């Protein structure tokens, strides 16, 4: 079983419980300036996870569909979604079970680079192209590999809800890997791996171009600063479908 089929379960909700809806709201507020969409525009949140950004987008007046492969995370999204009326759908980002097209597709918080083969990762961009209306906008938000290599924290440990969570991080085979060990009294240790392939800006631009996606801006964070390889924590690609 692939790591992403194992890791996004109930323990994930505990490991990442610090990710809050308020933070997502502020990120989306900046995103809508970049997307320049009309009220009621249709937006696809590809790899929506627990739905933080999907629900924030809906609050700003967009018609939102959230897609994720994890049933656990989608169930959590449904539970949290008390009034935004997001459409939640289970699907693989390489082959989304939708035929309609959207005014915008967003892929946020490093929800890319999960697959070992470059062609499988590039398929995601071809799906984004397929799912966009001609001229439709996209945002792909990814970690900055140069920043990660300098600022990687090798080890950390904390306690959440009676669980001890130990995380170790390394860069191996062109990927950043996080190994997570969860200890809970009276239960066997649980082990997970998370892995993301570290693509640089040039590789992203080549894949986007190959998929027929025009690149308009690269931001270094949600503050809107231009991307700087040495100092930016993120690479946020903003553009549109050609034709």
C-alpha cells in the first residue's frame, strides 16, 4: 500500500490538529485577489483534506467542490462543514471522477509530489488542465526545496491527547521524508511515513507548460512577496489554462 493510502487516517487528525480554519481563511483571502473570480464562480479544491480551504472559499461566495482520496479526512470535512454547502467527493488527484469544468482549481499546502514517478506527478497537472474551463485559473502551493534543505528540523517530539508523537525528517532520493511514530499507553506503537518529491521551480514550470497551463506569477508565500529561492518558504504558482 502506498504511503498516502496509510497516512491520511484517524491519527493524521491528531498529528495535524494545530492547522486551524482561521489560518485557512487568511490564506484564501489572499488567494481570491490572485484568482480574480466573480461571485458564484465554481472552484475545485484538489486534495482538500479536512476541507479548511474549501469551507473558507465557500464563505467568500464561491461554489466549491472538495476532492480527496482519504475517506477519513472527507468524513472530518463533512463533520466540520455545518453551513458552507461544499460538495465533497472522493477521488484520486490523477484521475478525478468529474466531467464538468471549473473557473478555478486550487492545490494547496504541498498536496503534490506524492508519487515516485515523475510522469504520475505530471498527470496531476494534465488533470488540472482538463478540469479547468478555457482561461480558468489555478493555484498550486508547494514547499520551496532550497528553503526546506536549510531549515529542515531533523527531530521533534510532542504530546497530543495522551499520545506521544515523534517525528524525524530527512532528505533522501530527491524527496523529503517524515517518519512519524505514535506511542499511546497500552497500545502498540504506530508508524507512518510521509514523502514528497522535491521539485524545484524549473521542473514545475516544465510540467505546467507540458500540461498546457500558462504560468503568470510565482509567489514566495501568502504575503504576496515574489518568490526568492534563498529566502521564500513556499513556491505558489498562479496561472491559467491556455485556450
